[in-house]
C-alpha cells in the first residue's frame, strides 16, 4: 500500500509538476487479479481499485491491517464505499453475496471482517473503485443501484458543463459516518466539471476520472483559489484534493468521474463558492 503524508499550502506553491504528480496523482488503480491501495493522511482516506479476472480477491490482499491501521482486520474501524465501473461483479461481505452491475454501488460498514470481490465474466471483468474512511459507528450495509441513486441534472451545453450528478453514498440516500461518494457524467460537448469552483474547509475530496478515451486527457485544476496549479490526468486516474484546494477539471472531450469526500461535515452544500473572475 502506497502512503502519502500530505502537503501544506506553502509547500504546495513551490512544487514542480513531477512533485505534484507524485504527491497527489494516483495511477495504476486497476490491475488484473490485484487490489491497489493508496493511503492518504489527508483525512485518512484510502483510495482503492480491484479488477478480479480469474481470481476471487480479498479486499485486504495488499494491506497489513495491524501495520497500517493498528487493527486486526481492515474494516475494524473503517467504512467503505464501492462503485463498479466495469462488467457485472459480486461482493461477498461476511458470507453474504451482493451483485453489482455496471454503475451500481455498495456501502460496507465498520465491523465487516471479510470482503471478497469477483467478476461474473473474466472477458468483461468488474472494476471496483473504492474509498475507505475512519468510522465510529456501524450503519447498515446497503446496495445502491444506479436507479436507487439520487439524480441531479445541472449545467448547459452553452456553458460546456451539462452533466448528471448521481449521488450514491450521500446523506439523502443513506447514513454513514463521514464517507460520501457519487458519479458525475458529462454529456457530449460538455467538458467542464465543478465550475464555478469552490472549496470546503471541512472536507477533502478525491476525483477519479474514467471514460477518458486513449487520445484524450483531463486538465485537473487544484491549489488555493489565487494560486492554482494543474496536472494532466488520463483514463482511470485519481487526484487527491486537500480541503483548502479547489477541485475542478476540463477535458479535451466529455468524460465521467467519481467524487469521494471525507471529513467532519457531510452536508453537501457546505461549500465556499468562488467567483470565476477571482481565480488566479
């Protein structure tokens, strides 16, 4: 498991492109029959990916719970969100199986001892994108299909940001300790997400970009509003954004992304909006 220790505002201002990418960009999320994990000390979020092809995978395949978290098993004091962006798959939590189709999600509570992931068809493997955050209470496990999610249509083609926000692990859908997750799909001709930009001091956020064609890219903007930076992001890569940072992207073509938040406030509207003309 890769561990990132976080960077402050002053250090961020002096970082070059490679340093920014090394600290905040997550690559190699999906590998055949493997589980990836990046542990960020920014709100202690873990970003993970699993692509079972010919094997049934344990969630803790590459994690030493005692060494990394001081516990006997991974979710002893953590909760987990899963969104499947691949073919049909199955998640088995403490012996009970849950089938996840494309764009289905699963919330797994604290206290779940064993979690296994597998694909229905090795030729169309599931791709389980996951985030885990510290927890203090075991809320009920819940399967959230795409139809069960809360759908919000925003933006316009004229502003290049017509999009549908699908809220899965969200206060309007279910209770969690602190984790929130959703999936936003941009329509054809729209390339901007999260503009006008904002920050939320009480929550950090991870953006995971996918459905990015091989010859396309997304320019991800982050940093303080008057000291912005950017990095180039390609398909199935994620960016860690501190609470003091904006988080916005513009693609060379439309794409899809999953947003995941952790922190002390789950109120979705708890944001500090910024005027576009104020950005630097």
